[in-house]
C-alpha cells in the first residue's frame, strides 16, 4: 500500500507539474508562428525626426513582408533613453521592438555618472537599419569655402560651432574636429537643431555639423555652404573629412532595431533577415535618398560590434573634453 501510495503521489505531482508548465510551453512564440499579432516599434523621439522617419519606413515595409501590422509608438524623453530603459523590462516575445539610435546607445551612457541600463547586456541588438552623414557647414556669407580654409581660420581667429545640445552627435563631431585640427573654437549648445540653424544662417556662429535633410536644401538656397561630408564612405555627400584630412573621421549617426533581453535567437534572426531584405528594395532606397539617408544592414553581430566600437570612441572623447549632459 505504501508503495502504491508513493507511486500515486509521484504520478499526481508529475501531472500537476505538466499542467503548470503546459501553458508557458504552448504560449511561447517561435519563428514559425511569429508574428501572429501586431508588432509595436517604439521610437524614443518625437514624430518627424530622422529616427521616427526610419521607424515608419521600416514598419511599413515589415508589415508588407510579414503580412502583419507593425505600429510605430513614439515615446520621447531624454534622447531616447526613457524608451530604451522601458524596453529592458518588456516581454521578450518579438512584439515590442525599438528603433535605437547611435546617440542613445553609444553616447548617452557616458554623459551621466549613472545610467539605467547597459545597451549590450540589457537589450538585444537585432540589426542595423540605416545611417546618414552629417555635413560640415558654414553660413552662406562665411569667408570659408573649404575645410582647409576653416582649419586655417581657426588658428588665427576664435571661432564658434553650434550643436543641438550638450552630448548631441553634432556636438561630439564638432569637438572631435576641433581636437584633430587643433582649432581655436568654442561650443555653443542649443536646444535642438532648429535654433542652431537659425543662428548659423544669421552668421552668429561659424560652423556646425547638420544632417543632410537640413544642410543640403539650405546650401542649395545659398543660406549655408557645405564644406565636407562626415561620412566614412568615400564620396558620399561629396568630399569627406576622412578623405580630405583626417582619416577615420566619422560623423554619421545610425539607427538599428533593438529588442528586450532574452529574445529567442530564431525570432531575432527572422527579423534581421526581414530588415536586410526590405531596406534594400529600390523604392526604399529612393525614399531614404530623399532624406540623405542610406540603408545599412547586416548580421546582428555587426550591429553589436558597432555599438561597442563607437561607444568606446565616444567615451574617450567625452572624457577628454569633459562633456556633461545638459
């Protein structure tokens, strides 16, 4: 009787455990079934900016690719940090993703004494999506007509450069150029690019790095002059700073797709394959070109390596220039 009772107890316990774990097993998403419901792509910035536009293009294309709805959800705050911190606590099932930016993932972690997450340990890097070069520009009325003239002018005159704010990518680009060129120049931070562009056009500051979507139209109207491109790709956007003077110089923000930690590898691979396919469609390339942006895709490992490499580079510059968040 004792043996029978023991066996009966063990059988009941096994059945209970099976029942307890059955829902989790059957509810777990796999690459074969994903996406079986709408997917949210979080954007940590307001609507209308470069990251938001990339997010909307990607959402539209992935919706077509997977025959499922992909929704953009704007959650602005602290340069994308608020949205990214929330993503670290989201369910890792492939239904909550985020368009990450180089500023959020490689610069912001080094601007404050404490940061709420580690971009590589607390998030899953799925894949790169696109990038865009910043352009070195001066007022249309400026006496400088080339990178070399600007560098030489900064040896005899005290110049100023504008940015969208302390710690912004175009701030760091300006600091980097100033350091490499041994320029006599001071940083003037603004609250966003709009005010910086206004003062730059008015000649109240001497130079700045601006996205092509702003720099190119303003240069075509004669209000600004483009001296060089911040791209690492030779010839992209004209003569690059890396080609002309300082090899390896790059002022080229990028966007990539992130997920919560623990996303199943097969789902991450399926999403990565989708990105690599849709971002190189001719109509997508044409859409990006209108915004002076370019597809930038590849394996997830390349994305993780880029985050690591650029984070180390920006950390060194931030520390040497003693840059703090506003």
